[in-house]
C-alpha cells in the first residue's frame, strides 16, 4: 500500500465523519463544521492525486483546489450570517426551527 | 523515505482524531477549536504533499478565516443550553451504505504512478495567464457575499 492509497483511505474516513456529523446533528454551527470536513476531504483528494500525475493535470488540480478553498470560505461567511439571524429570531440555531421564510 | 512515511502517518492520525473530536465534542466551543486543529493539520499535509502554496492558503484562509469567524460568532451569540436532538441511527445507516458503495468502487481502482513537482512559480503563471476571468468572477462573488452578509447581520438598523 503506497502513500497515495493511505491518504485516499484517510480522506474517505474524514468524509464519512463529516457525513455522519451532517446527518446526526441539528445544530447549525455543528452542521457547518461537518460541511467544512466534507470540503476538506475532497480538497485533500485533489491535492493527493495532483501529487501523482503529469504536470499539466497537477497544475489544474491545484488551481481547482484554490478556488474550492475560496468558495468554502465564502460559504462559511454567508452561512454564519444566516445562523446569526436564526439565533435572533428563535433563540437557538437549530435548523429544524427554520420552517418559515418570512420573520415570525 | 521512512521519515516521510512516519510523518505522513503521524499527521494523518492527528487529522482523523481532530475530525472525530470536532464532530463529537460536547461543548460547541471545543468543537470549533478542534476544527482549527483539523484545518492546520490538513495544511501541513498539503505542504508534505508538495503543494506549498495551497498549504499556506489553507492555513491563512481556513484556520485564520473560517475558524476564527466561527469562534467570534460563537462568542458574540448568547449562550443557551443546546437542545440535543440527534439522529444517530439514520446517520449510521447512511454512512454504512456510503462506505459499502465507496469500497465497491475503490476495489477496481489502481493507484496512479508518477510524480509531479509543482512549483509555486508555475502555479502562479498558469493561474494568472490561463484563468484570469475566474479570478475576476471570484472577486465579484466575494464582494457580493460581503455586502449580503453585512446586510443579513445588520439589516434591522
């Protein structure tokens, strides 16, 4: 088993942990943490395979990873803005509470 | 080579451990701290895999941006007791199905052979000469997100 496969399996483990957290928890911040875990597992796979391919593909994979990191940061910012509004309206940030689009 | 493998395994075990703790810590604050540890160790892994620029960007943007953003928003928000509604059994079922699916697919795969040394200079040249439009679009998106996030948080005033 070489290093590529070891990192592949451990990124599967990270992805599975994130998937479990995303389904098992209803707290919004915990769900956001799980989404970050999922995105990081995907990015880790991209960088891992970029290490083992031709130079052209490696460059494109690393650029894709850069954009993915930037988009994940943006997604966390907008998610936290929404969750602060959830706290204001309902007092807790549980996603089950948010059933109405307008303010209650 | 041996040292490389040992450090790889050490960092990977730290990554998996901090991922589990960031999901399962009782306090929300602790899980955000473990998320920070997780993100920094992933950055170390990128540097070990020869992607130095991405590792630095990961530590700057994730550990310095996302984790700190979560930490500050948790500190600003009022602390109330978390009502723990959790769906552990459906989560475990979905995870089992997912693992079975993945291992069916991975059994057919063969590990890639080859090695690419990506220098930061080549990365910058490719990024700025082939994808300038994407960078401009990303900048526009970030401006839109900044305006909309500040509107969402402070919209009542």
